[in-house]
């Protein structure tokens, strides 16, 4: 039996709390800075898992050779993998006690991320508003992911409804930030030091370039993908996202749905991979204007998706890439040939800008 | 609300079809060249997933040190992972509308693939034969995978039965290529610049070298492996194989089997991993002479395998490696101690050449 | 039809056994050296899979930048991933015919492992004791994993009950090694050439350092994680662990439990990942004093864990790290708020030393 040195009785009876239980609504203050834990080096292992989990086929992210031909040092990491890693870091501090993830806004992707880069995340509380029932309130945070050189890789706002620890706690004032409904395309620069003029549509698998899309056009992405428990849990752990509802069937079986909830970001990535078929040259996600997880998804659900082109814009100062504003709607267990916009089958409604190579003047 | 610039009314009503629906039988022409999309950089992440999916234990592919001791720059990627990546590229153009994958022939592995290599695939249509019911026809393609230096990593023929878009479409002529039933072992050179004379059987886990196998010998590989839905879907997405029948339970539940079909290549890799126990020094697959997916497999099936030595041949000009022609038969839910060759439990019948180190003269 | 050269009739009828069936109790001798097969290069792909399988968030293993800031060349591989790879190598020779894995002792981690390192394993038989029923006996082995430079990465003793091939086989003598119940903390040096004095608790996600833990303290790790079949099989194949009970549902359905058993090491890794919440700065596992897989686990089980601090010790000659002796108990389908020590729900009882940064004198 080991010795018991250094163990005063009081400590034995009342140890300091070692387990983190996350912040509750009354713990937040507007202007508060949150340094999130676990800087994360992204590797080709993460990229392979991402491919296995969703099956994306975008040529730029699939091939170092394609990426180098356009001026990258290697294939950049899928933008949404970066999103999930940055998002995952914020969960222990922001949304461990969340009732609901309410929305995203003003989400901009920064410098590309390459295998070997290490991502760290900080957030600032930019808004707080208690609910009238005083059980919970909305927390608005701006979160910024940076690489090991301090360059921003992602910057976005999300708001979540967070429970109060103590309903009686006094919370004074309310600040609701003014958020743009769309990221101004004039502010989208596209990646620097690269040039997509020689984009190879045979390698990319789609002949349709920026010039070929019309505002108002709708695309049914046709394919469906069924989700298994092992898949969404592998994904969510890969992102080091600790939200309990995704992992603990013992607890969930007594809950509202009786089942583990799938991380909403898993559906975003699945919808984006399905959208390859129709948007195959939309190689980069430049910004997310907004998004809602309209209904929950569960293992066994088959996800379908369709997209509408909401807008298109050239990029200032460059003729190799243009921006398409896309609305992608994903459903569960309902094919999307009739372009459903609402209803119980709709699980995701995402509004984002993709960058797509333009048809060259000479071609 | 975004502006609607550049969106003529006609486009809104009849957008050009953006979603690829694959080629139908009448779209193919003998001599046609198909440049397949998505050049794919293979990484150590892919290798780790391959190990996790099948559990192969071949020392050459497991250890950079073993590989370097024999003259490789690093552990080469498993030949079948290369096969799946090359095969996956061909699906959107060749077999998206396939009724059945009918066979493989004259499949030869070329230069080794290492993590960091980027594989591209092209195919040539070498045969076409409409079925008498005019609903479909057989398409024969020779597909060639190349690395970023243009060196061939895999070259093979497969033929698939592909639906017609329009049964009434006229298709003239029929070309059925003359295909070898076996790859001539005199044409198998083995990898260049490497030397297996100092092969370490303690490291490899099997004392049996090329010299120890007799033509006619049969080996029951004993072990069984049960397949889960998440596993075969992770694998098939990793290979960027888009065949719908593997992923979409919503659609499949109304289909012939009521379930998702497992990609046949998943069974090939599983059988090869099981065959390690008995063929542990068969470190390289040099060629596939032919193969049939005799019956479909589904999640929940437990796969077993046995092998017969059909032939053996030295390699011209080298005494470090010899070739064994192996027939591996895999079953589902039936152990293979009685060496079944046919029946409903048989799911794979594969005929291939492996290369195995030879017993040194001095030993 | 291929020629049948070199195939004498006798070989056809009685081929030499090519399939390995593992050692039985009477095959072992005290002092016997076992060179295990399959040297294994560990890559960032393995690390990504490990993260996806368990969701660990230890900053040192998650971030190359954190590791470099403390003197490492890169993020070291999780100690338990090293354990599983070393353990996996021993299975074909030591425990393929095991009835039960009885215990571990004197398990010490050596030099850190980095992606690119190749691990080889050897074992020495250090004890043998036949059971009184003569059907089986206990085999004690000391197994040592080394990197490509011959440096020890792990050294441990385990004992397993192994079936006899022939109950009538004579086995003389019995040797039971004298094993320590705890690794002497005075022998724990901690990793060389690194310095944890500037450890960043914001990055690590836990404010609690070595100084803050008291002997006798108990920590409920709160969270639960449900296990799927695909997950534990992916893990166990990744470790190239060939124990049949984990993979073959066809065989297991006729067995004692009717189901595939989960590799005990999978539970160790899961418990360690859960224990991050409360032991987040316990960045290195220095030694495992002992461990028991108290009850089997199966897919669908939800694993919970709690820990007790059994002892604490400074490390000789350094003030940046201290050792905590931790007992972690994992349960299935039972939250651990009441710190259960025994019962049917307890699946793991593990006793180990972790290293944790100390509070600096100046702080």
C-alpha cells in the first residue's frame, strides 16, 4: 500500500473540483476573452479520415499535384475540416451547457491550412441576452482560429442558448450584436499567391465553371448517404468536440429523442460532399453567411441535398476565380428532386460562398 | 436579399444540367479515351485507415525499416489500396449505370506507390457488346493508373454490364476483346532496384518461403472477419468510389436485396488480409489474372477464406523472389476447412500472382 | 490450365501446415525468447485514427507546437497507442490460444515514440504454471518494444492462461515470477531533454497541476462513451492484434457470450480519454502498476470512469514534473458518481503512474 504523504483530511473530504463542468449563462460577460484549450496539429491522417467519413472529391484537396500546379505548397486541408476543428475547441467553454446551437454568421475562412499546421482558437463574448423564463440565455461569441504563425484561418460568430446554473442569478443588461446576413462578396479576396487560370476540368470531374452558373439556378445533388453511429462519433471525436449528446447512449436513451444526436457539422460536411455532384469546381468555401440545423439527425438517416445559386460575384482584382453564393438544403430520408425548402425532412439550411475557377478569356 | 445579376429567365427555367449522371451503354465508343477525375495523393493516413479496415500484417507494407533494408525508400503502399484508388476513379465514367461488374483480366501492378505519390487514371474502351434484350450491354475498358511522374502503377481490364439510357438507341457492331486468362509469369519482373535475399522470416511472421509451396497445395486461412456498415462505407469513400448501392439505405431498402451492397473490392482486401495466415511472405501482388464476385455481401456477414496454389514460377533474371499463382476463395458465414469452391456461401473467386522471397542458396 | 511443375503427389496429399495456430501451454519454456513478427512504423495516420477512436485531448500529443515548446521534436505518440502496438505483436505467439488475459505488472514506458518510428517487440518467457486440471496453464512473459535505434519504448510483464494442445502432455516444474505490485516512483525519470516548467494550462484545458492533487482524492470523470462494433474492430486491427474473439461474430454467436468481445486495451484507452476531464495535465503515462479487465465489454455498452489518487511522488532531480499514482475504474452502463469499486458494472481496474507538470516556484 503506498504511503499517504501530503493528504490532509480536509482535502480528502472536500477535494477541489477537478472536473470541468463548462460555463453557464451567468458565467459569461460581454467582452470576455476565452482562450480555448488543445492546440491541434492537423495531419494527413486527419485528411484521410475526413475523406473516409464523407467521400469528398474536390481535386484541389485530393491532390498535392493539382494544388502545386496552382501555386499551393501542397493540397490544402478541406475548409470544413478546419471549421470543425476550430468549432470543437470552443465547445468546452462555450456550449457544454447549451440547450441549442442557434446560428452562425459572418464566418470567413482565412489563409489555407496545410498538414502540419497547428490550429489554436480564442473567442470573445460579443452578446448576451437572458431568456424571459430566466432558465437560460443566448450567448454570442466571435471565435477565431489561428495557425502557428498567428495567421487567421477562420473567424466566425455563433450563438447558442445556454442554461443558467442558478435560475435566480441576476443578469443585468442585454447586448445583441448586429450581424450581417451575408458576407459582402467585395470582401472576399480569395487565396493569395495562387492562380486558378489553368484549372483542369478533366481532373476536377466537372465541366461547369463560375461563368456557367446562373443566379436562381437549382441543382439536385441526387445521391444519398446513410449515416452510422460509428461514423458520426469517429468524426466528432476527431474534431475533439466534447458535446455529450453525441456519444452517450446510456444518457440519451432517457432523453427527448432516445438516441444520440449527430453533430450538426457532420451534416454540413456530408451535404458539401454530396454537392460535389453539381458543384464540383466549387473548390473553396470562402465564407458561411448563415446556417441552421433545422431538425436533428440520427444514425440510420439517409441524407440528401440540393442547392440553389443565390448570387454570384467576381473577386476584386482577379479573373481566375469567382464567388457563388450557394444555399444548400439537406434532408433526411427524402430525395431532393422537388427542391424542398422546409418540413420535417429538412435538416440543414446553409448559406455560403464558394470560390470557383472562371472560364478563361482565351478559352 | 442578394441581387439577381446575370440570371436570364430562360436559364432559371431550364438550367443546363449540372449533375453528372454517368455514361450509358450507347455513350461508349470503341477506342474512346476516358480521362478520369480526381488525381489522388495517397498518404500515411490512407495507409493507417487501410490497416484499421482490414488488419493486414505484411511486414514490407507495415515497416519503413523492413522496406529500406531491401532497397525501398519507404514502406510501399499495399497493392490493393492502389487498386481500389485506381478503380474508384473509373466509377463515375464507367460504371455509374452498371447492372453488374462482370470481371477483371490482365491486371498488372507497376512501380510501387509510396505515401506522397499522386495517382491519376485513364481508361480506353476496348470492347462493346449489346445484350440481346437491348436494355444493356457489356463495356470493356482498359484502365491505367499512373503516378505523378507518369509511371504506370496499375494496368487492368474490367468489363461491366451497363444500362442503356434509351433501349431504342441503335448500337452497331460488337467488339469483344481477346483477353488472357492468366498473366504470363514470364512477364512479371518484380520490383526493380530492390533485393529480397536477406528477407527476415522472424519479422515477417511466416517461415514458409516460395520454395516451400507446392502446386496443388490448399491452405485454409482459418480466421473469420465480420463486416459492419460503417467499415465498408468508410473504405469505399476513402477510395472515392461513388457507386450508389454502397451508401444509400433509403434507396436500397426498396431494391432487390433491401440492403446496401458491399463494394466487391472490400472483400478482396479482407480475403487478402485473412490470407496472411498461410501466405505471410506473399508480400506483393504482381498481377490479378481474373476474379469474380460470386455472390453479394452485406453488413453482418462474416468472411472466411482459403487458397490454392495454382502454379509457381521463378522470376526471370532474379533469384530473390518467385511468383505463386494463388486462387483465393472467400465465403460468408461458412468456415473454409472443407475448401468450398462454389455455392451460395462463396462470395469471391480470385486468381492472382503474388511474389514471395525465395530460400537463399546458402541457407 | 497452368502446369503443375514441382508438385509431388505426397505434397498434394499432406502439405506442410502453412497456417499458424499459435503456441499452446506445453510449447513454452522458461527462458524462451520470442521474436514477434511485423515491425510497425507508426504514422500520423495512426495518431489521427487514435484521436477519432477515443477523443483524447491531451495538449502534448495533440500539438506539435506545444511539444516543441517543451523540447520535443514533434508531438509524441500517445503512450497507450504504443502499448497497443507492442501488445498486438505478442498476440500471435503468446495469446492466440489464451483462455484469459490475467494481468499486467511492472509496465514502464521508455523513450517517446514519434510518427515515423518503427516498433519491434520481443518477449521472454519468465514463468509457467500448469493448472491443476491440466487443461491449461499460466504463461508469464516480459515483453519489450524497441524503436528502430534499439531504444526501449515499453517494457512490461503480462500473464495469460493458455490452453494445452494435449491435456496429457507432461509439463514439469513451475516457475512463478516475483512481480512488483507497484513500479517504484524513484525509478521514474520522466522524459529526457524536455522541460515542462513553462507548461501552459490555458492550452492544456486544466488549471490543476501536480501540486493540486491530494492522495486519497477521488474524481468522477462524468462523461460516458458508447462503443460500436466498427470502432473496436477498427482499433484492434489498427494494432494488428489478431485475437479471434474480437472479429468473428459467426464463431462468437455460438460462444459463451454470443457476441464479439471488445479488446481490453480499447477500454483502457477509452477510460484514459474520459479521465482527461479531471486529469487533463497528466500528459504522460510513465508506468502501469497493474490492471484487470474485471468484466467483458460489448458493443452498445456505454463506458464511464472515475479515478482515485493513490500516491504522489516528485521525480528525482527535476522540478518540472511530478508523478501521480492513479487508480482508474471504468464501468459499463453505470455512471460513476458514487465511485463504484466492484460489481458487475465494473469492467476495468487500472493502477498507473502519470506524469504531470508542477506548479513553478515563482508562480
